[in-house]
């Protein structure tokens, strides 16, 4: 593993990889545009690479020396692009192949959380919609439940179901996406997010939504009524507990660079990690930049700090 210095990076061509082939393409385009603008403002030689099936040829043609990964979802967060970059010997930002793959698959991530004593809601998995529908009356926990595809991000295909009828409809929808079906006990509580940067817990932000949960619309639509409170107005012990479990999740998955974990805090103060995002969004409504700003790290400085961690992980 080799990390380039700031002076070395100023002489390199930085490829910001954005767009991609996943259901989160539009969010990735926004992340990539913001990152590119920030890095150019600091004097870096930046080229934007819209990732398609010809990405290897594009990287070669543009003579990219180091990659800043602004991708979200499949082929970007799941270890696929990381493996390609390792094979091309192009240093890249964020986590390596294995951490990316495991972090993207919610079921495998939960196995690892459980092994490390990191609290996560009870769940059951199903290989397809038919098997999930067949057990609608025998789930190991009562309604409401959460139905989600195991390998999508940005709350794509996620549903909170209060009734059997809603559950059946959610199963049909979630089965359209990648991965197995994950049915999780719904944990009622405050929605907070904790960020980690370079193996340091950055802090915790509370998300107050006007919708039932922090879904895709609440995350990425201006005027959705979502409010953000940083630092999250929690008792000191709860705040530190969230920081601790987010750092533990980051380390358990083997993450590098930045990560952001979704956490629920119950009325009784119990903390549950829902999932960890190994390539957090960097749009105008994204939470990692909000948390970093609260710690005195402005957006260009955050982008540069992530770039400084670019390396080969294998």
C-alpha cells in the first residue's frame, strides 16, 4: 500500500469516476461534479470519467494516475471498480475490494456486525420474492417490518410495511433489484448518522424527516422537509456510543478513507447500526460533508483529505 503526498498528487492526473451503471447514477453525477469542482479549486489536474463498460480504455486514454471514486451503488461501491483499479495499478480513494463488497451487501455486513458485537436489528433473508411471500404470516417479528434489497444503496427499493398487504407489495418491488431480500424488524427511534474519516469518528448528525423514514426522496430532494442537526442533540453518553459503534462498524468491515453509518436510537437509549456506506455521498444534501463542516473541515478540504488517502489496497 502506497500513499502519495500532496506535492506528488499535484503532479498527477486525477480521474473523478462518476455516473456509472447503477440505479444511483444521478446521485453519483452530482457527487462527482461537486468533487471535481472542489479539487480543481485547489489546483489539481482533474478529468471526469463517466464510468461505462469502456472504463478501462477511458482511464488509459485520459492517462489517469489516481482515481477519486464518486460512484454509488453496484459496480462502484461493491468492489467491482476497485478490483479493476487494482489490476490497472491505479491508486484509488476509499475502501478496498473486500470491504467494499461486504459493505455493499447488507446481509454479509450484518453477519460481520453480529460477530463483532455491533448491535443491528433482527432480520431474515429470502432468496426470492416467492419464498418471502410464502412466509408473510410466519415472520419472526411483528409488523411493522422493513423490506429491502440486500445490494442497493440510497434507500433504493426500501419499504417500511405496517401490514401484510404492504409487505407483499414491497417484496415484489424489492425483488426487482440486486441481491437477496432482507426483511428486518422495524426499530422505532431517532435517526442519526455517524461519520468516520481516516479511522477517526468525526461526529454524529441527527436527521429529522417529514416522511416516515429517511428514504431516497428525503435524502436527495430539495424541499422534502428534512432537517439536519449537528451535533446531534443527544445525551453525551449516547453521542459517544454512536461514535463508538460507527467506528467499530468501519473497522469490522475493514473500511479505509471515509464511511458513514445509519443508526437508530430507541427511546430507551439502545443503539442499532442499520448499515455502513463505504462511499458516502458528496452532494449538497449529503451528510458526510455536513458532519465534516461541523468539525471545521470545508468541502474542498474534505475532498482533498479523501484524495490524500488514495492507494492500492491489495
